[in-house]
């Protein structure tokens, strides 16, 4: 019987050690896998944010905001029945999708990203006001002031967008070696297509 206990005890000890090693290896592997998945998600979300911001900045860069503001305010003052047609503001799809997971981003990306998207959100709400019947019925001076506020909000969104875009591009380059191709920036005094921003 003593001959049997020694090998059984040894087998049990070896089995226990192998199980522990397997458990530690499996835990390490799962943590490593989660770390890789998180890094991929951060990278993907950051790329999506950078692309969304770049697109929005380019959309407004088509207009010479100074000339546009002068043209519209002159029309408002010269024709009491004139109300500028402001296009419906599109929903910010990327931000709506990532707001629930924004905490995965590094702190130096969260702040400029939130600042930018808040500016876009305020702009979206203000566009709704400019499209309302109440705006159409306002006196020309008040209409012109509100339109000037609209252009100021666009400029604010552009500036905050540039800061957020720079932060995301710097992060992507530093962390992942990704350099997104930028389109040449169009100056704010570009003539554009003559429409309304």
C-alpha cells in the first residue's frame, strides 16, 4: 500500500501544478486578448472621430463665412420679408454611436472631442431655431443678429474641431503609427459654392 501512495501523491501534485500553470496561463492569455481588443477599439473609435471631425470641418470650409455673413445680413436689412434658408442640420452619427463608450479613450482625447461635439450639438439646436416660424416672423435686426450668432457658432465649431482633430491625429500617430491623409485645408475666405453653410 505504501508503494501505491507515493506515486498517487506525486501524480496528484503534478496534476495540481499543471492545472495551476494552465489556469495562470489562461488568465494571462485572456487578459492579453482583452488588452489587444481594447487597443483595437480605442484605435477604431479614434479613427472614426478623426474622420467625422475632418468631414465636418471640410463641409464648412467650402464657404467664405465673412462674405456670406455680409451678404445675408444685407439681404435681411434690405428686404423685411427675406429669411435665409438654413439647411437642416444632419445628425452627428459617429458621436451618437460612441458616446456610451467614450470613457475608453485617453483623457487627452476625451476633453477636446467632447468640446467639439458639444459645439456641433449647440449648432444643431440653433439651426432648428433658424428654421422655425418664430425666426421668420422676427424683425430684420433680430434676424440679422441671430444669423450672425449662427456664423459665430460655426467658427467656434471649426476651431474646436481643429483642436480635436489635431489631438486625435497626434494620438493615432504616436500610439499606432497611423497618419491619416489630410485634404488640403481651404481657407475661411474661400468663395465656395454660394450656398448657405
